[in-house]
C-alpha cells in the first residue's frame, strides 16, 4: 500500500510539473511521505486538519521537536 501510494504521488506531482526532486525535511529529519499522508488522513483529511488547525498534531505525530514555533506552518507547507 505504501509503495503504491508513493508511485502514485510521484507520478501525480510529475504530471502537474512539480516533481518531487528531494524529500522535504522538518527540523533535521526527512519526512516520511507515507506517514504524513496517513497522519493527515487519520485526523480527517486536509480540509479538516486545516480548518481545525491541527497541523501541529500532524507534526507531533511525525515525531517533531516539541519546542518548534513554526512546526504547524512548515508541516502544512510540506504537505501541500
């Protein structure tokens, strides 16, 4: 399931002319794209996470540093 997701994601991003050339980082850790997708899905998908301001929860789920003040914003940008 994870492999199929990643293949589909890379294909989608390439087709819209925004290919993933390198995996983004949060703090000093590379983001697991499957894990961030599942974390957002678990909280109700993008619209709900954004509307309820749950991006910090997603960041925490990914094991981010608790002291980061820009965690929510960075997590959302990387997801988008």
